[in-house]
């Protein structure tokens, strides 16, 4: 799972979940549940940019692209960094799997082309390279 570390970087954290064939769905559910109390107590502090109440409505993978459908809460809030960080959290979490190269975002079943009031253009699938500037310097 990928979190926001010290308010500035995407930070990968390993979490064990029960066996399932739908591992990407399990990872997304864990991501949306947020960091555990133990994860929040680490240094640097781990947080999430994903708003509470965001629900996973669907997830499919075809031809290397994960199509993730989230509830409209995902787009709530503001700030360019927060919006970019929440996109990165999903992209890095899903692209860790060998069948996923990129992520296409949907909100309440509708394809997202401009994300949030910040106007972040999502003109196609999002790749990890689109968010490299959020990785820690030593990554």
C-alpha cells in the first residue's frame, strides 16, 4: 500500500491480507481503509490523502490497465498536492502487481478526464512515472 509520508512523499508499506484471487481489489480495500494505528505512529508519520468515506465501486484489469471506479468522495477536498497524492497512492498500489501497468480512474461509473476542482488532466491511463516526483529522494 502507498501512503503519504510526512506530508510530502508516497511511501510503500507492506501489509498482509488473507489469501484471495482478487488481490488488487483486496489492496484497494486496505488502502481505502486508511493507515492502521501502528502505521500512523511510525516515523516519518504515515497518512493518507484519500478522503474518509471513499468507497471502491469496481475494479477490473485488462491489457495492463486497471480501471478503478471510486465513489465521488474521492474527489472531495482540495489542494493540488493532496489531489495528486491521492492519485499516486492508487497508481502505485495497483501497479505493484505484474498484470497492471497503468490505472484509469472512474468516479461513480463515469470516466475521469479532469480530476477535482484543481483541474488535474487525466487524458489517459496514469502511469507510475506520472508521479515520480512524489517518491522519496532515496527511492
